[in-house]
């Protein structure tokens, strides 16, 4: 269909450019998060992430050492180099000042007049001369703005993983996800086989029930099921959340798998039955291996869903910090206690979305297939 | 014992238990209850065939009944009781709720979400699907636009905080305003409009879903219809709106309703972005305010959500029945 009449070169250009624009708009927020997660927290606050490859003008304060003061012609003088004192990566002075109220009022090379006839001169390379008619008793402050080179590091990740307990939350998420992904698959596969290939009264009714349950809002189950868990002694625990995720995932699992199994070639299954295979054998030896793509689709869905879930984890897991999963940790803890610490927030968010993104990009084929089987008929 | 180890043991026990159940129950059925003995062999095989589907279905049906069917009734019943679940109070929870201005705000906001998000996501998804259809790098573009599907709502909220932040050195919106010399505004505190900024996040996530499905539907359109229209002199816009869209209308409706259902479940975005402040509450987040505090009210909200979903559920079931015939 590429060379049919009606496609115009100009239009192709418009299409290309609009798709590029759309993709850029779609990616910008995520790229911003990723870039920010590697930046120094002081730099994040004063220069935007899209300017991060460039040096940043930051304000610093240093102290001249009063002990180095020497007396020349009745005037006390301190000489030295700001950068020699260390403490930052800055290399050249953009502006300076001797008063807290006016930290960047003078250009390099100028002489700033301070109170009580004191003066301060700072060169671009950081050399300074501080003069005072009276004896200098306290270390005078020097304020300056300097260009600092871009500062990328893994510090945010290190901090979030060590001091903020995100590693614990990561393990918790993994703990919730693995059983909650695997267990429903098997249960659903048997049910889907029965609904696809076994004749029994009430089959259509059950399929209709599954389709109906697909859209039942999760919210309905929260209160009664928590009550039930408390009643049977499971309470708020991992066992509870595994069971809950299993229950909530089943309608989609059964629906997807049944749709797929119905499409399997009838001849194979019937000839196996003629050869004397029981339903159990047909299922385990033929249908299950052939249904692998559908099983993979559902596994990815369920994995993404349980990994990313906040609601079920908030209700069915205990609300102490020991058992927070990553989504709860971010939403209930970090956004409050570290609300302004953008580097830490970005690193935390990226840790929580890294695994789903890897799964997404490596197994996209199955995900797409699952979506299509689940929605288009 | 570390919870992760506990989890792995659960996987083994769970999977082993399932396999064991299915294997043993089939074995017992065939060998003990209805053994194909000489004499009534045929009858026993028939009886076993009648019972077997229910063996296959039992674990799933049990879990479904417990976790999804019973809660519909259980929630409704609970919503007719007071906070401590000690007294039957009829529809009092509902009447106090409907009179509550917080509920009214949440209801109206939710209504806007239902109008805007499915429409926005479906429209953008259709647009991307059509634009990338003939593109040599279309699959890469689609994959990138599909990507937010993998990101949690909480993660997406954090990502968009970097767009909406008040500080012009962090938030893109305020950086643009700053560029034009305007004062920074906190867009999440702008009454009324803040809802739309939150909806953008969900549209951003769901466009990929709409795109994937509509893209497949577009591919399924018979080429003859498009060629015939072009030969008859239709321009590309006419081809799209008069030939393609009507043919995939059924799929568009499916995508639209699926996203509508999703909108009624998502509380994470509001919860993580504004906590329901600044009049951004929607029903799912409004419900979470009462969760653990007043279960009677919480279940009443949940049941209202159920009622809103009900027409879609009935429509889905009717569609499914039609397809099976």
C-alpha cells in the first residue's frame, strides 16, 4: 500500500515531523526524571535538568583566616585563595561580595567597600585581598558565585538505597509480586481449558460471569475481604495480599487464556482424545505448551499490575514501615518527608520503575498480543 | 524467615498444591468414584465426563466467588451498617454521603474524568496509530509512546511532578512561564483546572494502550475499501474519517469503555499528587479517606462506583454472548 495513489511527499513530511514531536512530548517527563536522578541535589534546585550538561552558577560562602592577617603600613591585610580552602568544585569566580545581604554585588577584579572602611578584592582565579584599618579578630566571610561543572553521580541512588530503606521496599515489592504472578496462572489455565474445550451445562453462564467480573471495581472487595482475612486469622500479611491479588487477577487470566485456547486447532485435541488421552493429559501435554504465548501475556500483565499496585498493598499489607512496598514507600513516606528533595525522589521513582521497564521492553511482543486478545474480538 | 524466602516457598506450595489437586482429583474420579468397570463402563465414563469440568473449575470459581462475587453483596450489606458495624442503619450512609459537599465534588470531578480521559486517550491513540501506520520507524515510535503503560501510577505521578513543579528550575510549565516573564504558579492548586493537569497523567499512560489496539484494528481494515475511496477521489482526511473510522467503530467503543472502567479504579494519581486537596478528589480517592476509619461510608462509596460501572458490565456481557453465538 506504500505506492498507491493519494500519498503525497509533503504529507509524509508532515506525518514524520508530527510523530517525532509526539514522541518527544511523550518522553520528556521521563527523561527529566532520569537525568535528575543522577544530578547533585544542590544543582537540581538552581538549574533546570535540560541545562544539566552546562556549568551551573552556584553561590558559596568562604571564610578568610584571621590568623593569616599581617600588618602593612597600619592596615591589616589577609591574602589567600578562595578555592584553596576547598569544599567545592568551582574554578572561576563570576561575582563576589563581602556582606551577606549583597553576596554577589561585585565583579571579579573590583574592590568592594565594606563597613568600617574594610575592603575586599577577589580576582577571577580566586585570589583575594581583605583589608581592614583595625585589627581583624574574627574570620571575615567572603561570599561568591562561581561556575561549577555539571555534577553527575550515583549519590542519590546510594542514599536512597542505604539510608532511606528503599532496598527493603524493593525486596517487599518482589516478595508480593512473584507468588501473586505465578499462582493465578495455573488455576486460571485449568478453568480456561474447561470453559474452552469441555461441554457441560452452564458453560455460557460461567463465561458471562467471568466477563462481568472483569469490570467489578476492586474497591468493593477491600472492606469485606480485609474483614474476612481478619476473621480467618490471615490479617494484614503477605499471605493475604497474595490471595487477594490471585483473586483479583483471575477474571482477566481466565478470559485471556480461554480466548486463546478456543483458537487452538480442534483436530489436534480431538485426535488426542480419540487416541485415548484423558482431558487431564490433553491439557498438560497439548494445550498448556501450545498456550505459552497467552500464559506469557497474562504473566506480564499480572506482574506489571502487582508490581505497580498501591491500593491493594495499602489495604492488605500491614501499614508499618517494615512491610512497605515501593509504591507505598514513595507515596506515603518519601513524598512527605523528602518532598523537596528532588534528586532523592527521582532516584526512588526510577528504582521502582526500572524493573517494569525492562520487562516491558524485552517482552513487549507478548504484552501487545495479550492486549489484543483481551480487547479485540 | 525473610519474607522473600517465604514467598518462594509459597510459590512452590501453591503451584505444587494446584498440580497435586488437579492430578489427584482426576485420578480419584477415574479410579475410585467412577472406575470404568466392565458392565457399566460407558455409563461411568459419561458420569466422569460430567463431573470433570467442575474439578477443573473449582479452585478458580472458589477464588472468584470469595474475592469478587461475595464482596459485591458483602460491601452492600456493610454499607447499610454504622461505622462500628454494630447497628443496621438502612441507607443512612448513602443519604449523609450524598449531602456531603466532599462527595459532590468527588462525584463531579469523577464525571469530568470519565468524560475527558477516555476521550483524550482514545483520540490521541487513534492519531498515533494512524500516523505511525505507514512509517518506517513506526514501531519504535509506538513502543516509546506505549512505554508509560509499564510505569506505576505513583511513578508516573512523580515523573509529572517534575513537569508541574512550582520552581521554574524544576517544572517545565513554570520554566516556560518564566521564559515569557510570567510569575510561577502551582498548577496543582489552580481550582478547577488542576483536575485537568491530573487527567493529563492518566491520558499519558493510557494513550499507548489505545494506540496498540486501534493500530491492530486499522491494520485489519480491508485494503480494497481504502483503495476504492482513493480512486473515487477521497482525500486522506476523508479516507480516515469516512472509511477507516466507521469500520473500527466497534474497537473504538471497546477501548473507550475499558479506559472508562479504569478511570473509576485509579486513586493513586490524585493520592500522590494532591492528596485530594484543592478540590481534586475523585470517588476512589474519596473512598480511601474513609477506609480504616468508617467502613460503612467506605463501602457506600465503593457501591456507588459499582453502580456507575454496571451499565458497562451489562453491555460487555451482552457483547460476549453475541460473539459466542
